[in-house]
C-alpha cells in the first residue's frame, strides 16, 4: 500500500495539470460555463465557492445544450476539480459515447478512475489514448500521449509491476525528457528491478529539475545509492532529505563532510539550500559562490545567487 501511495502522491501535480489542460481546451472550443464563472467571480458579493459556481454554470449549460460536447467537458472538469469524481466520470462517459477517442475525456475519466481507486478502468482509458495517437505525425511530441504513458506507468508501479512501469515511463520520457515526475517514478521502478546505476541517473535528473520542495526523489536516491553500496551517495541523499524536510540542523552534519569528495558540488548546493531556508543569507551566498567559482554554468548556484540578489563571483582560473 505504501508503494501505491508514493506513486500516486507523485502523480497529484500531474492530475492538476491535466485538469488545467482540459479547462484550457474547453475555453478554446467555447464553454459558456467558463465565461459565466468569470463574470460571477467579479461580483462584489463572493457568494458560493467558485467550484460550486462552476458546477452550477456547467449544469445550466448542459441543460441548455445537452448535445454540445464542450459543455459536458466543462462540467466534467468542474466536477473533477470539486472531487466529485463519479459525476465527472458520468459526463466524460457521455462525451466518449459520442466521440470514443476524445482525448481530454479519456484523460479526464482515467484520472477520475484513479482518484476513485479503480486502476484497471483507468488503465483502459490511458491505453485507449495511446492507441488512438499511435502513428500520428506528432506522436513523439504529444503531451497527452505522454500523460497516458505516465499514467499507465504509475499504475504499473502501484500494482507492483516495476518492469512494466519502467518501460511505460521510459516511453513517456521519450516524449518529454524534462518530466521530473516520470524520472522520479522511473528511478523508483529501476530500484525495484535492481538496476541501481540507471535508477541513480534518473533520480539525479529528477532532483536536478526540482532541487527543493520535493523530498521523494531524494528518498529514492538514498535507497538506490545504498543498494549500489555507495555510502557517500547514501549520506548525501540523507542530507538532502533533511534539507528538503527543513531540518537544517540535521542536513549540515551529513553534507559538510562531503565537501571535499566526489559529492562536493552537490553537498555545497545542499548546504546552500539549507542555509537559505534557515534564513542565513550570507552562508547560503558563500556556498553557492564556491560552486559558481568552479562551475559558472551550474544552474542551482546561479539560481541561488539570483534569488539572494548576490553578484556572481569570479570564475576560478586554476589550471590556466
């Protein structure tokens, strides 16, 4: 159960992204409900919550034009946003009865099934979208197809099929190589099948994209390093988990001893993030500056210095 929980906690942000994507699609094809919600939201009387107003507007639009699929899509998205997943499924199903390959409806219904714990039904819809988009000229850059591969990979991992999960998540990454969520789950799947070398690569790529505020990849990275017998790596990952969990006092003694070793640059960035989170601006600038001086292209050092409004130090000329 904990494995399933981890997989779908990582998927939560993507579910929100798909809901937003569906709403954008709805706006493009003209949903009266969205316009009505906008007008209502400008009323000085706050009235009911916006989610309820969206549902009310959507229901009115569907009653007025029940055969207009964009109306049903807007209502389904409103239900999903309000966690009324069974109602959302009913509306998505109405759309899919008329247009079986409707992408937004397939993704929306799949996510609603996931929210209700019906993973097998969700997998059917994710697979239907993959099948519908196979062979298309835009298949290798199709974000909805990528989302479907990710969804199937998440389900496979939750159902303790890590080899299937790894293959599906790899397919998602062929479409979007910067999908940190897919990299994280791919790393978790690879750890489970014993491919620690590639698991470490995937997880390090995930944390490079999202270095703070997201602890799960660091936890998985610790497992991968430990499985590979890499003690400094496991110590680094533990320090980064402490940093991510805002336990700066625990992070420093784990990361500081690593500064002069192979994890030196990583440890300095971790110490900078911990100091920054703890409000020690000067210490954070010092850590980031040390990284930048040796590697002026280091994104995290540059970003940290920019956040703190600090000038970049001169690059190292050692060896010139």
